[in-house]
């Protein structure tokens, strides 16, 4: 596991979680929960895509394509997990 790729995915996930929360106000849980769910989702989503070989950052490689792939993978993973968490919390509040 490349720790730099994981950090990039976590940051992308935090941004993705907050963007998802702001785009869909019904699932917005505030910036703290959005960020936490985004970080977890970014790490998981990015690692899943790395296992599949879609957004891999080879060890020692810092080329722009790899970095952008990890940011995108983290952002998408963070946004998806934030949406899932937001819908679950909304269901329990009823």
C-alpha cells in the first residue's frame, strides 16, 4: 500500500463528501460528518480502484495522471459513502 496515494484519496474523499452533501441538501449532515464519511469512502473507494488497476499509483511514481486518478477515485468514493450515510441517518430520524 502506498501511503501517499492513501492520503491523496482521503483528501479527495473529504472534498467529495462535502460536495455531495452540498449538492443534495437532504443528505447533508454538516461538514464534520460529511468529511469523516468522505475520508473513509475516499480511502475505501480509492483502494478498491487500485486493486482493480483503474487508478493505480505505482510505487515511487508522482506523475500527474496517477495523482489525478487518486483524487478522482477518492472523491467519487467519498461522495458515494457520504450519500449512503446521509440516507441511512435520514431514515433513522423519521
